[in-house]
C-alpha cells in the first residue's frame, strides 16, 4: 500500500519544496460546488505542494521581472503537477490534477469576480503548509508568502498532516490593508473588482504586467515567518 511518505517523496523528486496532505473531510466547509468531491467524487485525500519563488524580484521598482517570475513559476508548478500525477498513477493511485491558476469556470463579470474550482490557498492551509494572512495569501514558516501552490485529488486515504500551530499575521498588524492603493483588502477577502484593474495592467503592446504586489511585498513576513 502506498503511504504518505512515498507521496511526499514523489512530490519532492518532481521539484516541490513543500508537500502536505489533507483528508477530504477538512473541506466540508467549502462552498458547494468547490469541494474536492464535487470535482472528483472518488477523492479521499488532497495532496498539496508548493514551489518557492525567488524573492528579489518582489522588491524592485520594475514590475517586468516579477511578472516574468510569476509566469515561469505558474508553468513550472503545472509541469510539476503533471509529473506527480503521472507518477502516482503508476503507483496505483488514481488522481485528478488541479491547475495552479487558470483556467476556471466561475466568473461574474459585473463584479469581475472569478473563483477557481478549488481554493489552493485554503487547501494549503488544510494540508498543514502554512497559515492564511490578512492579505489572503498562504504564508509558510520558511518561505513566507513567496510560494506557488499546486494540488492533486487522490482516490486513496493517506495519513494527513496536522494543521500548523505557528502564528502568522500579528493581531495588530494592518500593513497590507493600509498599503493597498485600491482599499481592496478586508483582512479575510479581497475585492477583485477593485484589485484586478490595478494589479493586472495591460500595456499598449498587449502585455499583461503584474503592476502591483504591495500586499505581498510590504508584508513583514513575505520571505518567512521566523
């Protein structure tokens, strides 16, 4: 029988810096239609992993390197997800891979509101990879919020990881909320209608640039909690 350590070693071999496992029952509080079993009814465990982003691009005035890093890491985690999925399948674990970003189905144009088929930041929290910050990003003790998350829905019961107990955002810290030029953060959610036009800027040539990352870069815990 395949155990959790084998799954984690598979993720590490494929390039993951972090890997955790959550039983499907931990997602019972997610909205109907966006739970693992709504996607894959045979799902019993959610394998969640993450790749660290290089940190320096977060703190420079030019947004092009940060945009490029985001594009590369998204493609890399999707590639990594495929490798893990294929390896687990060869070990006898049927699974369904989840995209690390696009595409998704749910879109409300009047609110510019999109929702992925599975919230990866919540999946990371439920798999013990970190805590959720007031900027809505998952924060890991070692890597801070500079991680890109991927997930696989597995048909096998695997030993789960415990939820982390370390503190994330200090209770009295509101830096990310205060620095947001659009006042888009509420401490637990982000107003996408306010955020999107400013964070994703389309140039005259048609390039989409990540123009604003202040909620990430100004966080004192951006590169790690310790």
